[in-house]
């Protein structure tokens, strides 16, 4: 194909979009073990498909545009549907309508066939395809309904870029109708075509930058989550609890605090009688039950084995005891899956007050001692430390915690 040199400059925008597609593909490869990362594959495929169609048309004359109208339209429509699919998967984890996409594609291809093979009308082909591409992208708009606020500016960038691109796509059919006749004589050499390429490049660049930034952020979040979360229950692990606990106890606005140690009674029997899989399910379900019984700012962690720790904020010891007793009764009433219906699990609890971050380690030891006092007292009960006020200086008072008389039981 003998093309003037200036024609090949029109391939710069499609080439850049292809590079952006490869960047998204690389990002997916890094995160391929994360099921939710599949949206990157769809977006990468979308960029490749749209760039291929744009590059092919940039090398065509008006006559060739009509000859290959259906082939390039398939690429455009497939690219727009894949873009909507990827965006919808990212926002709500659910894809767009396949039947809706097929309906739009079928009607559009029928119209394009008529105006390319039966009656040659370039203007109506451009308008029909532009409107169909807008409808394809709009399939993802339901994912924006009742969407949570963006976490940061990069998330906002991705959402706004997509929304503006849909608006731009809807505006294009009207803009095309206003083009002077000379702009349509050699479409791919016109100012309209150059503008369309620039807009495609701008949207692709903004979208890719935002997506890559979001992906890096998500990878860092996942790594931090793997470091801080117990792999079975997804609660905080010991290390993360100690770090978070230091931060919470340093905030005097959250005072006073109570530390609760929880240990499942006779857990070994579950493993021995029904297997470790059943035991793991008990831990998982308790890991779901405990956060439901406390407030959002309270900390819940699994320290290992069948032992859990709670750090309750803004709670006096007189208030903490009923809270923990409610947790105890909820657990006793809960029907754990993978266990016979007659089997009811119980737990023992130890509660101590915590005054500062410096006392956290000591409070854990005291709560643990009270926990085993509850075990010795017959299990399925709560043992709490007593609090006795004593002055330290003229302005402050401290609470001295001593074991409840039940410790000697």
C-alpha cells in the first residue's frame, strides 16, 4: 500500500493506545492470582481492539471505509463492550449484559450493511456507529448507581474519565452532523479524524494512568492485608493487633478501654471427633460472629489456636461485662455449621481494664490469667478484674486492677 508519509503519523495515536493496553495486560499478569484482577484483561483487550480498528481506518480511503465498514465496526463494538465489561467488573464485580451488547451490535451492523453495501452514505454510517459505541459504553452506567464514594483522587479520575468518555461518545453523532462537506471527502485526512484520534489518546492515557495507580494501590493494600490478617478468619493477627492497639490506646478520646480474652471451650474435642476441617469452620464462624457483637472502632483479633482478643473502646468495666456476656450467650446459641445440631459451642472470657498503651502487654497477661480462671470455674463464663481507684497526684487518678475473687475458684 503506497501511502504518503503523513498518513503514518495517524498511526501514532493507535500505537500509543496499544502500548497502554500492554501496560494493563502487564498489570493483570502481576495480579493474576487475584480473581478480581480479571477486569484488567477486559480493559486491555478493549484498548487493543479499538486501537486496531482506528489504525486500520487511518490507512483507508473513503471507498475502503465503506468496503470494510462491517469488519472495523465489529472491532469498535467489541472494544466498547469490553471496556464496559471491564469497568463494570471493577466497580461491582459483575459484568454487563451480554444480550444487550449483542442486540446493539446486531442492529448497528444491519444499519451499516445497508448504508455501505446497498446505499453508500458515509455520514449515516459514522453517526450510527458513534451512537452504538456510546450505547455499548453506557451498559456499564448501572454499576455507578449507589456506588460508594471514591477512596482517593485516582479512583475519582478513573470514574470521571469513563463518565466523560460516555458523554463524549453520545455527543459525537451530533458533532458529525455539523461537519462541512469537505471534511467528509477524505475522512481519514480531515480535522475531524485528527481530533477523534487526539481524544481517543487523551481518554486512553487518563484511564490507563488512573487504573495503574489504582492497581498499585490495591497491590499495596493486599500485601498489607496479607501481613496483618489471620489467613483463616481474616481478623487481625497478633502483630497487627499490637500495632493497632498501640494507636488506639494513644488516642485519649477513645478512653476508657477494656481488654477481653476469649478462648473456645473443649476445642480439641471438635478436631478429634469431627476433624480439623470442622474445627476450622468453627474458627471462621466465630471470626464472623465476634465483630458483629462489637462496634466498628473496637478491635477484634485472633491470637492463635482458638484464642481471640477484643479491645473495646469508650467502655467502663461495668459496661464491658454485659457486652461480653452477650457475646457469650450469642456464641452458646449459635448453630455452627459442620457440627451436629445438638452440639453447642461455648467459650470462656477474661476482662481487664487498660489505661494506656504501655500497659497493653501486661493487660494481655492479666486477661489471659482471668480467662484460665474462667476455665477452672467451669467454663462458659466471664471473669472480670475489679477496679479500685487510688490517687496518684492532685490532678490525675489511676485505676488499679486486681483479679476478681473468682480467680481463687
